[in-house]
């Protein structure tokens, strides 16, 4: 999801996504916090959004704009002069295995390439961090947790064997193919 901070006094931010289910979850979260008057959620493909903002956040959504390099170029038109972009993207931090490349394809690039794409698109890098191994382990565990809890309460459900197989496969892939190889970087960028 890309969230844009609006210059409008009555609206702090706009969330843009083409996934209606995700937007429904976001709307419920906004309502629980009483922020309906401050956050606008828009169902639209990211590449169709053209309203510049002082603050733009694109975390894990570069694929919606064609990948890392195209996203960094496209986002440059959405940040007002002197504004900031928080850009988060997957990257290789060591040589990917053949299996990791098969899982993630050519869309993931090395951290150094992410930086070169940012600089090539005219960005200045104000901050660079990567998720450490504990954060990445937490992310993977959290991804599996809801499904694991469902299995505990629905062990005989017709779809339980398939869910169990998917979870076991994902855990094995993570531990054997991309743990310590795939990372997630966060860049704070300006122009």
C-alpha cells in the first residue's frame, strides 16, 4: 500500500491500493482508531495515482509500479520538492541460491543495485537500514502464525492438509533457501 500525506488540513493521509479486501481491513483499522476524517482510502492501481505529496510511503509495493527501478522513477513525480519518500523493498544481501531465484524471480536485486536505482532516479539517500535477522524471522513467523492458529482450531477441516502443506513448504523454503540471503531495506529519500 502506498500512503500519501496530503497537504489538505482535514486529511492527513491517503492510502492507495487495488486490493479491495486490504482496503476493507485498513478502513476497519482506521475506524477503530477514530481517524475516518483524517485518512482517505482509495481503490485504484498505484500507477494511476498522480497527486504529489510531501510524504510518500511505498513499502513492499514496488511490484505495483513495475519493480524497483521503475518504482523509484515513478515515485519521484509524487514527492513534492524537499519532500520525503520512505521506500521499502526486498533485496539480496548475499548471493541468492538457484532456489531463491526460482522463488522470487528477477524482481529482487542486490542492495547496492537498489541504491544505484535510487541515485539514478535523482534521489538523495538520507537514511538506509535493513531489517535484521530477528525482524525477518518475526515477519516470517507472523506470516505463518494466523494460519497455524487456524490449523490448531480446525485440524480436520477439508482444507487443513493443504494449509499444513503450504505452511511446511514456506518454512522449509525460508530456512533452507532464503534466510540470510533475502533482506528488506528501508530508504528515506529526498530530491
